């Protein structure tokens, strides 16, 4: 079976691209939408992250919890926000190496924004067999691409629901 390194999905949100970007570019808030991410550790600022910002993400899958060190690689307000995950650990992110990259693109539409979330598996050096076994163990039977595809869909739905339900927010 061929290993899939990138998965992506999109959703239309009835807010301006700048509003969607503002929400997504705050890593501390990601836990409000993601089925796996719990936000960041307390030392991450409340404002939008800028290019080069490093933050520690908190994550949970079932009873297992871990942290990741991430660095913002793109911060173009209203257009694109991206970061790479480059360290992981249980209490602190001590195991370094390329893990994954996440990207969010914001395309204006007539009545809002098309938000696209993309996950890329950066574990290119891992042999496919090893990655496949590891993935199925830590995702309860899935490949990471299939697992992340479901997470992306859930994250986008939750983001849409929250952004469109806020009154008083700037809309398209």
C-alpha cells in the first residue's frame, strides 16, 4: 500500500478571511475546535502567532497525552497560517525530528471564506512498513493520513460552527 503523506479538506465559513485567520493563528485556542489538540502550554501568548513563534502544543488521544514543540512557518494575515511540529514528548518535547506540518489557507468568497486545512507527514525518513505499524498502534488501527483526515473534517466543522455563531464579529 502506498503511503499518503498529505491530506487536506476545506469548508466554507461565513466570515471574512481576516476573521478566520485571526482565530486559527492563535495556537492556544486550537483546542476549541480540534478533536485531539488541547491548545498550548501557559507560556504561549494570547494573540495571533507571528512568523518564527515557537509554541508547545498539548494533545490527547484517549487516555494518552503528549506535548509537541512547533514553530510558525507562515503568518500572512487573512491568507495563510502554517507551522511545523519538530519535537515530541510526554511531559516535555525532548524527541526532536521532523514530525508533521500543518497549513491553513483562507480564500475569499462572495459571502465568506473557504478555509483549507492541510496536514503533511514529515516523517519521510521512516520506512513505510515501520510508519504503518506505528500509525496503526497509536491510532487504534488507522494510518495517520486516514486518522488526520477525520480530525481535519471535525476541526473545520467545529471552527465553522464557532465562527458563524459569534455575534458582533466582523463578517464578510
